[in-house]
């Protein structure tokens, strides 16, 4: 008892001044003389009833109950976090939702024809198209493939393989008055995806090669692509059942005797930069490519 009392007195004021009252000095002196005996006695004393009741209550059944409860709580928290996390991602990025799994309609079918007509109306109602159409410095160019018969159009990559329902369903091309800049407005569908609801990077590279090559052809009789550099800045997302409106811009950077350098970029309908590009087109020596419509 004396040892416990003195210990409690000393621990109440840790680091404080040493007690100087006669009572405290007597207690400290007695403790220093009796400490070995008191410690050996305290080690041999039986546990009090308070500790005995605590050990008695910790039965194996009681421990198993708390372990099971902890496991259930952990599982509930994990499942709730996963659900809320998935819901949050879909709310922040709606395009990360369900993907299109329906088959593609064949070219020329009623569904394919209706899809192309609807896409043409959608792109003409877009603010980008209306702004370019109203600007006298920009002139809409007839599609380079429009003069080809359907049988020939289907043999081309852009006007055949990549054209139609849930693919490229509209393509409007504008050139400025100087002929050194161009803007192409395209609708890209979910069938052109690589990752779910994200347009394939190879399709975007093809769109840049196509648009920048057309611009280069206004400064050379015939050209082929010698180099095409692509820098992807952000994914081009598309929602299920819809098409993504993108704008491909090109500008001539340099014109030489047999070379045309063109810079380009792709932006979404809100102006977000998706892809940057730089291309070099050359006029082949001793070889003249046939017109696109010839076989």
C-alpha cells in the first residue's frame, strides 16, 4: 500500500519539483528503505477481483463473436466504398457507363441510311458548323468522295470501311480564303472505339492524315505522307448510343518545291484539345499517283 501510494504521488507531477514537506520526505525515506521488500511482496500478491472478472469475461465464444463482427463490418465498409466509388466515377465521367453491344447495320440498309441522314442534320445544327457557315472567310468544300459511285466508295478506307452506322456518319470540310487553313467536322460513333467508349487512337490518326493531306494538296499537284507525328493529349470519349462531334483543324506551316509541312489538332465540341499533330507531305519523284477515283 505504501509503495502504491508513493508511486501515485510521484506520477501526479512528472518532471515537477521534488516535494519538500515533512510528510513527503518521511514517505520517500521509508520507500527507499522498504522498496525491495515491497516489490517482492507485490509480485507475490494474488490478482484482485477486478482483474479476475475481466479475464473471466474474455471467453473463447466472446472473442469469436467480436472477430466475426469485425469481419462483417470490414466487408460492409469495403463493399459500400466500392459501390460509391463506381457511382462517383460514372457521375464525374458519364462516358464510362454501359457500352454498345449491338451489331452494325450493313451499308445502304434502312437503318444505316437513316443514321447518316440524322447525323447530317445533327452536325448542321451544331454551333461550330453554323459559325463556319456564317463566316465569309470560310468556304465549305464538297466531299472529295461524293463524285464516286457507291461501289467505288465502299473500297476506300474513310468513305467505305470507316463510314456508316455507329462509325463516321458525317464529315463537313471547310477551307479559309487563303487556302492555308482547314476545319473538318466529324461525327464518330461507338463502333470506332478501342477502349470502351473511347475512340481508337488509330482512327484519330487516320482523320488527321486525311484532313492534313487534303490541305497539302491545295499547295502541290499530288502528295503522299512522308511523316505523321501524333501527340495524344486526352481520350476522345463517346457515349453509348451517340456520336462524338470532333473538329480537326489544319494549318500549313511551310511549303517547299516538293514538300508541304502541315500542323493539325483535334478538339471536341467544347474546345478541349484531344490530339496534336505535325505532318510532312512530299511529291514523289518520277511517280504520279492516280486520282482517288481510279482503280
